[in-house]
C-alpha cells in the first residue's frame, strides 16, 4: 500500500431542510499515474496555494454525482471497467473545476524533512498510521519515532491519544456548559 503524499479533509454540509448523502472516490497513485500517461497532463510546479481548495457546486459536478446513482443504489452490478472510467471522469471534472488541482493530484515527489512538531500539531486529528506520518514528515519510521520522542517526550501513539482525549474533553465540557446555560434558573 502506498503512503499518502497529501493529507486531505472535507467538510460535510447538508442542504437546508434536506438530507445529506456522502460519496467517496479514492484516487490512488496508480490511477493518477495512468491518467497522466493517457492524457499527458502534468503538474507545473509544487502547489503552494491555500490548503483549503473549495469545490463549488456546479452543473457538471452535480450531473456527475447523479450519474453514479445506478452504481450506488445497486441498480448496476460491479463493473471494474466502468468504475475506472467513472474515476477518470471524476479527475477530469476536478481539473476542469480547478486547474490548480493538477499540482496537488500529480505531485509524486517524496516529501522533504519538515518540522515535526508543527506538522503533528496541525495534523494529529487525521486517521493516519505512524508509517504514513513518518513518510509525510520525510523520515524513516525509526527516525520519526526517535525525533518524536525527543520533541514530545512520548511515543507518537501515546501523544496522539492524549491530544484526541483532550479534544474530546473540551468538546464535552463545552457541550455541558452550553446545556447548563439553557436550564431554567430556580429562584431560591
């Protein structure tokens, strides 16, 4: 399994008074390499823009998602050729919506060694295994663990667990405090 070269996150926003449906399409390294070979579309330079790329809904994207309903509702059985074709179509649509995405999707360069503390503080919420985190920071697994221990005085797994538990505690505390504000006050 290839390590990730880019972490990504998406925000789900249901429409007003509507239901939210989710669809995920995995763009793996082999598929992206095949796409480059077939269509001669390459990255211009390393992407240095905003880390949040907003894909605004448009007719092309909406029609593409609607075209997937026979595959998602079980009307059409599994067909590997059609699946690969729909994934290539998704790549083409993404590139048409935002041409800067080619510099994200087709960047296969190995990450350089980056500042570990800053990276981990920004990315610990992602569900990424330690091998991938080491790769993304430009380190071997052994170097990643050694550098991590030196910086945080904890193992990577233990530190991530503590961070996530701390986040959960804060959310529970805020929700409890918010709930207490809405309780009726008794006049004693």
